[in-house]
């Protein structure tokens, strides 16, 4: 690839991340750390984002669940089903509210019973194996392959063994921008950019053609 093409690709990535590199966790008000509560809130957000619903609605619903006090697996498990439905509804998450309320309750029970409410134990169970981690995440009700990818794209900020993680959705954003569809090449072009921010920006380009058009 020519030096000019590399320069163009690096510029596109720089502009994209600058404009759209906020992680979905950040948008939902989650100050992500390697501690139980923010990790659990990210898990909930990943479940919500998995449905065929606008990302902004999923983020709003995650905020409402947090405002209702359902910020950890213990509180989520002890909450009333209707309380979860109501919080999801306030966030505009109405199409899937009843099913998702059930999944969140069942998922909280699993997280509590298997990992003591602490997803760092799930991380330890995977023992540094990213594929094992992805498989374990999919045991959570409502979290399929796409949801596991969402969680991993975001958590790579605090679980460095996951990084760099650019899944098929992120790479489809690269394709839309006529960028290399190769993780190592994209990371090289992005320089010292946080991989989680890079992934979030590429996903936004995949989801919204206007985002891609603005920087291409």
C-alpha cells in the first residue's frame, strides 16, 4: 500500500475516533473499571444493545435501570419483574421490555450463583483465553454472540488480554470507510488510540452511513 493511502487511512481513523470514539459504556454513564458494579452494568448494557433496537434506546434504558438502583447483580436479582419492565419502558425500550426484564432477572441469578456477583471471577475462569471468555459470556440469558462481542469491545479498556478486539461489526465499519479490514493493520494506523474507542468509532460508522460519509 502506498504511503499516500496509509496517510489517508490514518487521517480517516483519527477524524472518526475524534468525532465518534466515545464508548457505548461512556454514553450510558458507566465509568468502566475492573470492579464488580461497572462490569455488571456493562453486561446489562450489552444485553440491551443485543436486541434489534436503536442503540440510543438501549443506552437510555441502561441509564434508567441504573437510576432505579439496579446497578449490581444482587440488586437486579432482588428487584421485582415489574420494576425492571417499568425502568425499561421509561428508557423507551418497549418492544422487548417484558422478555428482557425476565432475561435480566435470570442473568442476575446466574451471575450471583456462578460468579458471586463478580464478573472478575468469570474473567479468571477464562484464564486469559479470549475465546473461552466469549463462550462464558454467552451463558448469560439474552447474550448471544453479538452481545458477547459488544461486551468484549468495551471491556478491553480494563481487561488488556482482550485487546485489540475488533469484531465483525467493527470491521464492517472499516469496510464502509474503505479502510483495511484487518485488526492489526487498523490498530497500526490508529497509533496509540485506545482500542475500545477505536472499536466504538468503527461500529458507529457501520451503524450510520452519515458518520462514515462525514469523515471519508
